[in-house]
C-alpha cells in the first residue's frame, strides 16, 4: 500500500471510532449491584473504617479480574499502559470500591494501590478528569432502559486524585432534559471529599478516597423524575478509574459497563442496611 493511501486509511479508521463505539453491540448481560443504606453518616476524613463493612463492595479489582468479565474489551475499555517504568500489572493498579446511600447522599469510597500518581495533563481542560488519575462513578437515576449518552438522568461524579484539590477535582458530567454532556464542578454545597495518600506506608501513590455527594442538587437536577431515594429504587452504575501514569491518556478500568452508553451500566438496587460479614470463632 502506498504511504499516502495507508495514511488516509488510518485517518478513516480513526474518525470512524466514535461512531463505532455507539454502534457496537452492547453486552446482553447486566450486573446487579445491591447497594445498602447507611444508618450512621460517615465522617469524610479519608478513612473508610466506620462504614466499609456497611457498604457495597465486591472485593479487589485488577486487570486480571477484569479480563474475565463479560464487558472486558482488551486494549480499549480496559487497559494499562507501560511507559517503561511501570511495575507488574497487578502493581500498576488495583482497587476496592465502596458505595452506600442514605436519605440525602451517596457515599463513594475507594482503597487504591497505584504505582504512580499522575495528574499532569498536557492538554488540560477542567473537564478532562479522564487524562489524570481519577475515579468516576457513572450513575443513572432513576434507571431506564433507553440507551442514552449522558442525557437526562445520567451523571458522572469524578474525583481527580490531586493533593492540591483544584476546583475541577470534584467534577460533574451530566445530562438534563433535552441536554447532554453538561460539564461543571460538582456544586460545592453538594460534595465533600477527602484523599489520604500512602495510607499503608509502602506506596506514595496509594490512596484512599472518601466522598459524599448530595443527591437532590445533582441527580434531582439531571432528571425531574428523580425522587428522594427509597429502598427498592433502581439506579444505573459504572465505575471508570483512569490511570495515565505519565502518558497523555493512559490506562483505565471500566467496571460494570462499557462506557458512556447508560444501557450497559449495572443495575444498582437500593437496599436496606447490611450487617458486616461475621467470622466464625472456629
Ligand atoms: Ca471516614
Ligand atoms: Ca498505575
Ligand atoms: Ca437510560
Ligand atoms: Ca496512576
């Protein structure tokens, strides 16, 4: 193939990608995630100890576990990068995620092992959490079966793992009636979050994130059908965890879904309080 036509082909393939991601067959399965009610509001201080046993968590996620999920798409939706100074894949990124709710708030937490903190973004925009170390919870509330791309009811609560806590570090991408992809910081009165770096004393890029997001000023703005939460309500949820580690875009995990199409997000059922797992004495 001549160089010029090869380049033309590359450009064609490149420009076709966004359309392809919308047209791609979506998985025929959805996960169900039973998210418990918290009876005692946690203190947002970067330590999850007081509520992690009462929250939804399904254990450690790393690239090996993701490889065996039905939504896995190697190199595209789920990937890590090697810039020549990265550890083994399991040391590159692994995390436990926590989520719970009460009458007013969603509680979001993560305990993360990362080999490098990277929030430098050469093409920085306030909305570009996806090219910095960040964790983002995609929530549709209430869930419906219509596939939408950040339309009415779709929200992303994104936390950039930056010790300087810039204004854009708690970001809200969302839809609204007849509007899509609205981009703004989470309203200050609707969010509180804490970061605790190197919590286990053996990795400076390791961290704990603890956050509270008020639902009425966020979910309630995105969809007028949203009502104060009740046991049995169904939301949609996906987690996107970005890990550039020195590259422009870099690695990311997508968990419970395949991207911005909210019809692929897991079914998040609001349930009552959960007792901690009891261990037997023998
Ligand atoms: Ca706490
Ligand atoms: Ca990493
Ligand atoms: Ca939808
Ligand atoms: Ca990182």
